[in-house]
C-alpha cells in the first residue's frame, strides 16, 4: 500500500473507532474540534483519491452505523441530516457569501436573504411523528437514513405531548436534552451509589433514551426542544421563523431563541452575546445554528451528503485548558475500588482552580495513552468534575514515564484483584483502613445516618486511636467519653453533641439504615424501594435472588449485589451488632396503611397499564376507599393514563378539574398518603 492509501486507511479506522465509542458507548474519545479536523483531513485526502474511498468511510456517514442495537430500525421519510461546522466569523462570512452567491446567480433576486440564529442544543436529535394529532412514533437519527424506534421512551418525556393542539399529521424534529439541573442531580446520585458518572448531559441523555427501561427514562426527566418540521411548505409556511412559531402553536416546545438577522456583523455580535449568556440556560449548548430564513431557497441550495447548504453550525470554543500531569496517585474507595487520580500542576478551568482530576480506571489511562510528565488537556465535565481529556503528544520530550497499574493496595498493601469482566482494580482486604474509613464516612453522612460532628478528620482520628474499627463501634463511643474529650479541639460540649447525635441516629428510618450499610449499587432510591418491599431486615436478608429481581425497579445487577451482600458473614455480623445497639431495622409508622385515603375521590384508568390489570387497579382504588367510574365526566377526579391512551384522555383534557396522572404518580399518591 502506498503512503497516501495507508494514511487514508488509518484515518478511516481512527474515526470509525471514535464513532463507535460515541454512538454505542456514549463516550467521546476526542474533542469535537479534533474530530472535525480529522474528518476534514480525511475528506481532503479522499477527494483526490476516490479509489480509496471505501463504501463505509466515515466521510459518507451521518452518525452511527447502528450495529448491535436493541430497538426496531425505522427508515426516515426524509434523511435526518447533520450540520457542517464553523469556528469563527470568517467561516460564517464565507457561508453567507457562498449561500447568497448561489441564490443570486440562479434566482437573480433583489431582496437580501435573512437568517435565523438559534442555539445549538447539545443532546441527541429525534424525529417525532404525529398522525391526526396523536404521537405515533419517535425515531433517533441513527445513520441519518435509518434510526431506532424509541417511541416508548419518548412517551415518558413530559415536554413531548402525546397529542398536539390540532389533529394534523406532522413530523417534527428536535433535540432531546437532559436539563443541567437534572444532570447534576443524577450524577450526584450516581457518585453516592458508587456508579460511574455521566461525562456530560449529552451522554446522559443519549444513554437514557437508548436504554430499555421506560421507567428509568421517566425518572431522569429528559426534555426536548424542536427546531424543524418535514415539508414545511405543505403547511403554508414560507419562513423558518414561521416554522418555529407553528411548532410552538401546535404544543411542541421550542427554545424561544430564534433571532432574525441579516448581516454577518450582527450575527457576530449576537453569537458573542449568546456565548456569554448561554450559561443561564438550563440545557447545554455547544454553539449556535444559522439558518436561511426563506424556505423557498432551501431546495435551490440543496444538501451535501451529510448536511444542508442552507444552514451552518458555529461551535463555541471548548473550555479545555492544558497543564502538566505531575503524577498519578491511587485512591481506595469504600468498596475497595482503586481509582487513579491525576495530580496536576494547578490551573484554572471554567472559573475554579484545579489540581486533581479523576481518570476513572486504568483502562482509561491506556486508552487515552497518558504518561506521567505529559502536557494534558483538562476540562470540566458538565462544569463540575475536572477530567483529563487527552495528552498533547506533540509536546512530548521523551522524558515522560509510563503509568504502571499497581499490584498492591496503596494503603494496606494487600494484592489487588480485577474481577472478571470488570475494568476496576479492587482491594479485597476488608480490613483495609481506607475502605473502613470510607465505609464509616458513608454511614454517618447526611443522606445516611446523618450523625453530626463526624467529619473526615474526626473519623481519621478515631481510627488512629483505635476507638472505632467498623461502623458498629460508633454506638460504643459513649463508653469512651474521657478519651474523646482528650482529643485536640474536642471539648466536653462537642463530645456531648456527637454522642447525642449518635443516640438520636438510632431512630432513623429503615430506608436510611439500609442506605448507610453501603450495599454496592444501592443508593437512596433503591434503599427506599427495598425498605418498602421488605418491611424489615430479616425478610430482606432471607430473600432469594429471584424474589429480589422480581421487584419492579430492581434489575439483575442490583438483585445480585443485595443477595451477595447478605451472604457475607461479616455483613450479617454488622447487622446483628447494630440490631443489638437498637438501630431501627423495620418500617415504622410510615408503613401503617391508612385505610380511607381516597375517600370521596373518583378514578378511571385508560390505556395499557404496566403494573396492574384493569381489575387489579380497581381493587387497589377500592381498598383505599376510592370509587371507580366507567367514563370521563365532570364527576371524575383522577384519570390514570397508561400507554396508547386515546379518546378518554382527550376528553379528560377538556375538563380542567380532572387530574391526569400516570401509574407512577398513582403509586406515589398511595405512598405519600401513607407516609404522612
Ligand atoms: S437543524 C436539517 N437546529 O446538531 C436540519 N440542529 O451537529 C439539521 N442541533 O443533527 C438540524 N440544535 O442534532 C438544528 N437548533 C438546531 C440544533 C440542531 C442542535 C443538532 C442536531 C443536528 C446536530 C448537527
């Protein structure tokens, strides 16, 4: 193979790999800028060497190749195109000159074109099809021609109505995003649960929409903004501005940012404005989009294989900064997971000073090919968690050192293990002080037993003095008052406070206690669910694996983890000791079922329910004193809506006093009422 062919092949392979990670694993291995550059390089090389342009070259594809997916494949009526990118005002100026030249040449028009400037939402694009006003199908972009049917998941997104405000046929396209506020919340929970955090809201949104449990989608609270309809001229719309208004009038959400602009100077000014203002939005944007406003010219301008010539994206500069990687340290967490941490020369990233960044696991170091001494790019994932993006290999001096995975625990020196099929290194010594410390800190944390005055330093001190060896010893501390008072900065008063708070923690709800035990995979939400389902710890301990997995919301992974946790004698010993200290291991008053919570309230269920048969839900309603109605009328208080609900839902929407609720909301009502 000659040099050129080799280079082309190499680039094709490289970009394909990046695509695969991006579309199948929701992971970006390179920054957008770098990706675009590689693709551009490949395009240029292929242009003069058509013989090497293989049929599946990344230059011919839009998006994923759709292998190994579990959703039904659907062909788009019209291809879902991507946008070409620009990075500066010169690029935009060229776009405008090019566009206007080709219009004026062909049409010989007098009037100048106008443009609409929108934000570029950083999520995943979706095409949503309504027939006679009813949502019938939602499809991801996929490779642009064929996407995946994610209708059921999209039905869980509140901002995508199941019915439009008018009974028309419509195919609308937009971007599914995870609001930043929700993203931060989810990542916080994932951190607490010892799960890997999502690198950015886009990955989180795409991971959520492309997974099989619609309930998880509902819980994550995705959002969607629309910016395009198929065949706008058929609706009598002549400008893109009108399209945006039309979309909104029909009940679909738009960003409300669609500014009509005529000159490049104005575009430049407004882009600069939005670059500053974008942080005030509750969704991530990675740039702006400029679209020709007059739809009649879209056809004349046409498309390339990948993108329309009537629009262009402007990408905001990435917030990456470079610094030196001084060293790698290895941190041992409460579950024994050993995580590499990048020790960096201090640098400012998006407004704060950073000198450490997570690297997740050793495989990530290998994949990114990072060496000690490298200059590396750092960015903050979702503005909070500093991450190492990649090394700048061009700046290597030859002095850089290979990073070697540790064989023994950096804290207790016992041999590390790697579970089959997992990438994490683990310290399996249950007495490892780093693990013990992590477990205690987790146990006393605010979401756990919420014991006051028990910060990291104090835990360290107690461990050092041998006052505690595991979580159960916390309840024995009151017998060491004198020793406690002798600790530096711990007067009589603070000892009193700690001891009182420890005693008080014995009253915590069963669900909090379950959370505090630190069962792998079990965070706040699942601890609540397990508490509710098991009622007491003995029942939970004795549950078979299958029984656990049968609980709605508990998958195989969690089921196995809970089952294994209680097959470990040490854990049972801890539970028994805590029981002896009087910790609350059963549902208390919150479990008492109040009988007539639905007294005088009327209900009707419609559509396909997931958790109940029609008779079961009727029984449930009656059990709590409610009354079942057979039709929608003003007498109805609650309409419980399942999948594919039709005329009853429509009718109920016209009666403002009827509350329309999902099955989950119904569960929640029963639960809340019983908790009060
Ligand atoms: S227009 C033919 N408008 O960016 C119309 N796309 O990088 C093409 N995107 O595939 C799309 N915000 O997923 C359009 N205001 C916006 C957008 C937007 C985000 C996404 C969309 C597109 C990708 C291209």
